């Protein structure tokens, strides 16, 4: 069990050695990914270390840091895919906080489409799926159907504290649990909600994890899915 508010002396989140999640799966821009909305609340995140990459401890709203991540993301997409990165968003049972932040990515300020990131309407066109919210029993079939319809290799990105570890809803009768209880998660983006810059950095981490997958396999599209 990791307390989302527990910090080390220098302000960095510390990993849980028993969580089984690799450090390169955690996309955190800084040690302040949680909004004031959750300040002072001890929200347990099971199995997930809220890690901070030592090279990304700057202010998450720093224009210089954002510009660097934007440039790197655009370069990685061009180099790996030679086309746009197609992303599908799936709400598995969120409060819509994380969904608003994803929506901000397509607005005038961040405008990720200019970087080569397209939000697609069908999972059959998606290279990655952004999953928000803890998985509810009602939406579990939609989550599994979305994953099965994606071309392989596909990336699963858990966005926000609830998708990553269950948040305050873990243990409820109405939920299945965090996303990794049903799908293999490639990248975790913690926060409640994560800032748009953290989402951009998470997509950058996702591209780094996509590279070896592309090297090992060819793109395949499931034939049996509608």
C-alpha cells in the first residue's frame, strides 16, 4: 500500500519495492501532480509507486519543460510511426476530472494534434488507449471489447489515481478495480487529476515503450471484432 501523499525528505515520491511496477512505466512530471482538490487527503494507491523521474522534477507548468517534452514527443512520433499517433479515450468509471484534462490537450493551448496526436472514434484505429477512472462492473465489458478491437501491438495507458490504483473507490461493491486488474498496463500517469503536461509526458513515455514492441512484431488487426 502506497500513500499518495507520502514524500521523502527532498519532496520526491518513493517507490514501493513490492509493487511490481517498473519505474519506466510511471510518467510523472513533478512531485506536484495532485491538484489542491486532494491536498491533505491520504488516498491509498495499491501496488503503484507514485514515482518522480529525477530528470523531471521541474515545475510542471514550466514553459521550458513543456516545450522540451512537446519537441521530443513530436520527434518520437515521426521517427517511430511516420504518421500520427492514434489514441482512443475510454472512461471506465471516472468522475470526469481526468477526462477534462484529456480534453484540454486538444484545445488551443496544448493542441496536441499539431504534434501528431489524433484522438480517434474507434479502437480499431488506435495505437493506444487512454483509460480514465476505476473500472466499474458496468463498464468492464466495454473496456475488454475496446482492448480486443485494437490493432497489435497496442498500448494501454492508465490515467489518474483511480485508473492506476483504484483511488478512493477501491473496494467498492460496484467496481472491479484499477485498470491493471483486467488489462496489461504499459504506462501509468498518476495524479488527481494529472495535469495536461503530465499527459504529454506520459505519451512520450508510451512512445518509448512502443518502440521495442514494434521491433518485435508486425502490426495486426483483429479480424473477429466488429
